[in-house]
C-alpha cells in the first residue's frame, strides 16, 4: 500500500553519527526541512496539494522544539530533515505563499502525490516520537537527542537508558464468508461510515493470533485461512498497519457491545449500491482499510456452493 510510505527516501543510517556531514547539510541551501506543527503538515494549497519544504534560513528564524531529525536522501541527492515546531509557535509571518498552510495530513492525503504523502507522514511520525519521549520511561529524567534524532538518551547518569523511535503494530483484517464481507462501525465515527475490523497487537501475540483475538472479541467469529496481505505506515499517531485476509467459519455475528455499534455482512452489490445512493461511506482510498476492501470488490463473486 503506497500511501504514507516513503520508499523514495534512502534513510542513510550511516550518516546519523557523522557530525561533520550533518553540520554541513544543516546549513546547505539545497537541504529540505519538513516542518510539523501541532501534528499538522505544511502544504501548498492549489489545484493539487503538495508538500512545502523550508530551507536552512527559514529554520533559523523559527526555533524548533528539538534539533532537526535526519530523514534521509532522495535519488536526486537532496537531503531531508523533519522539523518539530513548538506548539506555542505561531505560523503568522512565516508562511511565505498565501496558499501555504498547516493541515491534518489524513484529511488532505488524497490531494497529494504518493511521494509527498510519504515524506510528510515520515516527518510527522518522527516528530511525534520526539514530542512524546522527552522524559525517560524508566526513571523520569529528561532525555537528550543524539544521532541526528534517531536516539534519545536519558540524562540521569545512573540510568542512561537509550530510547529508539517506536512504531506500534496494529492488525487490520478483511473477513469474508462465502460472497460477503464483514464491515463494522464505531459509534464515534461519522454517520453511515463502515470499515473492516482493526486492532492493536498485544505483547506476547503473533500477528495472526491478534487477528483471531480481535475478531473473536469484537464480533464473536472464528476464523480460518488467516493470510498476510500487505502493510502501511499509519502515523496517526504511531502505528504500522498490518493487513490480513481471513474467512469466517460461520456467519453469526455477536457484537461485543463496547467498541462496535454495528457489524454486518455485505455483498459486493450491496456495497456498490450503498456507495451510489450514499447510505454507505467507506474509508478513504489512501488507507489500507480501503485497499483491502477494493481488492475484494474487484474480484468476481465466488460460487456459493463448494466453499468450506
Ligand atoms: Zn532514565
């Protein structure tokens, strides 16, 4: 799943400890800085949206919250850093073009190119990690950034624990039974919005066990043929979505009554019709949730007989 991934960036991990090289890049006018402010990303808003990079001069004028984080290098040679801005900072005079604004990446993703969405997602994820790891989880002392933003070290000499960037695995699964797919909704979602099921992996679990547990907990279904399908970084704020497909052994849904407000089986035609007459809303095409569903919608109905 392409969106929010950044395969175009070589992460050049060997440069994270190269102080002389980093110092040069930080003042090089070709270097691009991706600002993140209050979880929002900077885009130029025209017919299409695109990521806006700052240069070293603009960075110097705005006092970032932590030193810039090295993201990596493009094939063109351009080096990228993420820049976390203080929440108290005000965009006010700093936005050069009238069309430039800080926005919620999820809301505008589909107006961006995939490489731009990937770059902004990557920067957002790294800045979020820094903002939430200012203190050591072991002893509570402040941590300090090193290795171009890829390590935070506890400043308490008796502790000295090292903290590395984190991403939280979550499973997302498309469950089918004969020629129907399971979609569900939470009460807090926008009206008529349905999606495939998802949930966080818990410590001590394999991925396929997490898929089985989540589905059993939320809708009371037992699964077979649990298969990995693909993954997507989901930095809202810090997840890695691991997509699976599986088949339900029977069709009887038993809602847990807590997380989900509703869960139902849909045929392909019911989904198409629901989208057409706007009685059904689906996740945006930028999401692995939609990718899993679209892959199923694009295949013909299986014959109802002969399945097991
Ligand atoms: Zn500590």
